[in-house]
């Protein structure tokens, strides 16, 4: 079945550091890939997505590229801010399926 | 426009009791999804409902769990005779149309603790 493996946390970085959160997936067919973010006390929000190989999703300075050859969708940001502190979830959805398959989440803390 | 509202935020039950989790979707949303996050695991799909219909319940345990989304009122996830293994965070999401993930919004979740 479909699965998502995500970098274990927690991750603690200093402000302005570079961020990479690794995400790899196993799926039949050609899934769409997503990153969701959950800020403290709030629900999950869609951060970015990519629907086909080599697509790059981007939002709020975050980027992720759909790499079919390595089955990866790593989340990157060049310079993180304290306000980026949150839990980040990688997810996939296979064509014709309403379900999202999530990774375990990575808690990111940015210290000033 | 209020977001997806889940209540209660925290629910404590003793083994054998019933748990009722409520989800009020965003205004104009007629599609509701329930997910469960067990400790140290990712969110797992449970059930997908439209008004008065269960569309996909393939992620629901066969016993003790049920879900509804009536014509009026919130969606309810009911767990009968709870056991310690039911302790988890339960998330609800809603969308105006199925499959449009740009318009899928999640609630803050209900943390169920079974003593």
C-alpha cells in the first residue's frame, strides 16, 4: 500500500538557518504530493503541493520538488524564521482516491 | 468565515464509556473527512462523508466506531466502549467539493485520552 516516510524530529534550528525536512514515499501509480503545516493550537494547513514529476511546489519561502526517480519530496527553506516553528507533515494522494496518506510529522522549532 | 470547528479539544473517558467527537465544517462545505493520529504515527484516514451519506469508510475499525454527517448539524464520530488503544488525536477536515485539496481545511483536532 501507499506510505510516506518522513524525517524524524524534533528539529531545532537557529533563525536564518537553512532547513531541509526529508520525505520519501512508496505508491503505485502517480500520486500527488503535499506538505501540510500545523501551527500551535491550529489545524493542518496546506503549505504546498506538486502533482507530477519534476513539479516544484512553493509557498512562504518553502519549496519542494517532486522527484520520481528518488521517490522524494523534500521540504526546503533557505532562511527560517521563528514564525516557522510548527509541525510539518508530508502526504500523498493517489489518483482516483480521496484519501491522504500522511507521514508522522516533523516538529520544527526555530530559536532566535 | 469560521474555520473547521472541532469539539471538545480534549476528551477524557474511562474504558468502556462512549466518546462523541463533533466536527462543524466550514460554511458551504458538504464534504467531511475524519483522520486519526496515534502516538508516533502519521494521520490515518478513517472515513469520508457527504451530507447524509458515507462515501468511504475503509479506514474505520469494523467494530465500535461509527460516523454520521446529518443534513443539519455537525458530523459526529462515535466510539463505543472505548479502550486505551483508542487514545489518539482525531482530526476532521472539510471541503466544498471532493478532491479539491486547495480547499481542504482541517480542524485543530480532538485529543482523546482513555484512562
